[in-house]
């Protein structure tokens, strides 16, 4: 039985969900970003307990196929950004279609219906939040960050950054603005 879980965005989320499963004695084959592979079907009581425990931690079990698909899209894009899979040749449309094994137009339509914005817009915001994180750490200059995030240039990154947040990356970095948005809130 596969369970799809909303708001799992990092390795700590995977650990937290794994801990809840262990506490409840739910045997599983693995936990990944947004998904749990249970060994058997959960009865109504066990599923309710799991949902309540997960909700107390800010997660929720997804029930509809559309919600599951959106969660899967988000998890794949988050992994691509976090694992450094982005380069100038990275094509998120082809990547999603291949990984999910569905036509991109279906993915795009479902995502837009559920989220009220396009996958492209979500992906841009995801990359820009990663840029904020990297700017905060001060380990990389803007050119290096642009390359890591698959931008054609630092200028392209700066333009999108300013459009989204109203300030340039340099101003953001120098003003020590701590207004990052957590990935689960994007």
C-alpha cells in the first residue's frame, strides 16, 4: 500500500514520518519524499491514528489522485533542486513526464487546477528560494548560484529574483533580509 503525504520536503521530514510509523507499529518498506510504502493495507483505525499524528507535525495524508500527482510533481522538483540536478540542459517538462510516466499536458493541467498556478511558476519560486538560501550562506557568488540553479546567466537569475521579491539578490544579501519561505509553503 502506498500512502502519499503532503509537506514532506527534506530528509528530516522523512525521518519524522519514519519515527511516527515506528511509534504506531506500522510496518513499511520505505519512506521517501511524499510517499510511504506500507507492507499491507491499514485498517480504518490505524489510518486515522497515522493521519492524526502526521497532522500534529504539519503533514497530511493525501487521498485524491490529483492531490497525489501534485505532491509527486513537487517532490520530484524539490529533489532536482536539492540534489543539484539542474544545469542549463535540464528540461523540467521532460524530466517530470519521464519520471511520472504521464504526458506533460496532463501534469500541467492537474497541477494548475489544484494549485492555482503553473508548474513553471512553482519551479521558478522553488529555485529562487534555493537562491535565497545560498545567498544567506555566503559560500557562492551570484554567478555560481546561477549555474547551480540552471540559469543561463546571473542577470537572468537577478531579473527573476527582483520580479518575485522586489529586490535584487545583492540587496537581499546585503540587507540581511531573513524572509525566506519554507518549501512546504510554496
